[in-house]
């Protein structure tokens, strides 16, 4: 017998297979800071799909989406950002914010064994691996001024690369590993700088009097960065420049942050110009054609669900003509019995299928956490899912 298997927790790629409107002012989530796997087949990024920002991995098409950070630390105060995949593909460095401090951590690519590399009571962030995987560049204000630092991959031998009174952010290594590009802020302007890894040879890459060049990423085709230069609206667009300062130009007219090169010449970036209700998405841009592909775009408030609550298995026969029950689980900050506009709930192959038949008027605590949950039934014949498709994620938004 074939079974239709559903995931228990909501975390959706660009193609939705279910949706609902929430009456609270929950208009979207934030996906940002993409980093490419060495295989070129997956992205790790930060997103608040299910609460605080955590690290997620997906294929370039949004498939195989899974959460990999904070598996051993469920503290609500933790926020994980700015992931960077190691050159050997085995580890991911990232920034974890806890209250007023932030530190650099590394975790295995499957989310196991997180290890803190900095513990100085300062604000540390934006880790970047050297091409050989032996060093990590990062920004820190541990000596009073935010600057660019280097450390070994295990957190030892932390040294400041450049000593200045400026604010310095977002270091990235050159493909050869001998130089670092970063953003320096003085007054009302931010420019890109390049320095040798030993701190010598500091030079300006871009110049501006009142604009902001930031978030550089160095690849074989040049250095990508985000900037609000030549923007009447003040929105940041994707730009590029060559390491010698030549070839400065805007890449199309795409609003975005955190641009990185993909092996085929496309650009993955934090997309603030998505047409959906998401606050920001991870997208891929073809700079030649201007075509944009959304990788991770979740519109709304995401909460856990339970397929066939009370059953030991979350399986459904795809050939069934029945009406399976789905519980939309409340949390301490989200009351599914009040927040969800029931008439708007959809479930199916694309998320547009109106397969909802009814929601219970009595609310039960189906998962034993002491909070009443909303249970609804859906018509399988109206779901629009082919027999061979075996995974789906109804969404609340």
C-alpha cells in the first residue's frame, strides 16, 4: 500500500502546499544570509520560519528544507545568523546572539556538536572561512572598536588584522586566501577595503562621500556587494567591482543584500523585493537575463501541526476518499483557536486547493502541552496531489 507522508513541522520552500490567513498582524518571515555548500547544490541561510532566527539548509530549488541549528539549545533568546559553509563541507560557522553579546560558533552540517569559538563578552559576527579551511575571519568589538579579526578554525590565536578607529564589517577572503575584503564606515559613508591577511597592504576598493557599500563577497568573477549608491529610493541594490577597482557597476536593478556567486555565474542573495508578503526571501538572480528564482519565501506565521493527531503514524493513503484530521498546534505566543481565519485555510499540491471541509468548534489539547489546539478536516479528493508525491507541509499564514 502506498502512503502519503506529511512533515509535522512547518517550514516551507517557495512552492507552498497549504496556507491560511492569520488575523494577527503576521505578514511574513525573514530569510537571509545565504551561503553556498562546496558541492554547489545547497544553501544554508538564516530564517525565523518557526520563531527565532535559526539556520536552515535547502537545495537551490528550495527542496529538502531542514533546520540544523540550535538542536541542543532551545532557549528562546538565542538568535542564529550569518552562516558560512566550510570549504570541506563538513561544518558551518555562524553568529549566535544571546542578549547583549554575540559569538561565533561552528556546527557540523547536520546540526550536531555545536562549539563556541569566541567567549569574550563582546559582539562578534560575520564569520568567513579561508579557502583552505584553516582560518576564520570575523568582526568583533572586543577591544572597543568594531574591526576585522582572524582566528584558527578552532578559535585559537585571535588577532586583529587592521587597527583603526573606524567601524569595520563583513570580511570575506579572496579566492586565493591571501587577502580580505571588508566594509569600513566613517561618518555617513561606507566603502570597501582590501587588506593582506597579515595586515599589510591596506587599500580602498571603492570611494563614496555619503553612500554605503557593504556585505562584499569575493569570487572568481569579481567582488559582489550591496550598496545604496545611485538609488533615489535609498534601497540597497546588488553591485560588483573587480579587485583592482575597475568595472564598478550595478548588477541589473535588483534590490538585495548579502550577494554571493554561484558556480554557474548566477547570484544568490537576500531578496527584499519579493512580491509576496514575506519580509525577505532567499533568491537566485541570473545577471544576464535578469530572471529571479525564489528559493525560500514563507509568507506568514508558522506553527507546528500534527497529521492524524492521536495516531502513532502520520501516514495517509493517497488513494483514500476520506477526510483526514489535521491539528494546528497552539503555542505560548500563538493561539490557533483565535488567530487563524478558518475560511482561508487551503491544503494541496500548490496551496491553492480549497480542500478544507470543516474545523471543530470545540478545542482540545491534542499534544498534551496544556494549550487548546485547532483541529480541521480536509478532503483528500480535492487535494490535487498525485499518487507519486509523498511529502507535503500545510502552512498557517
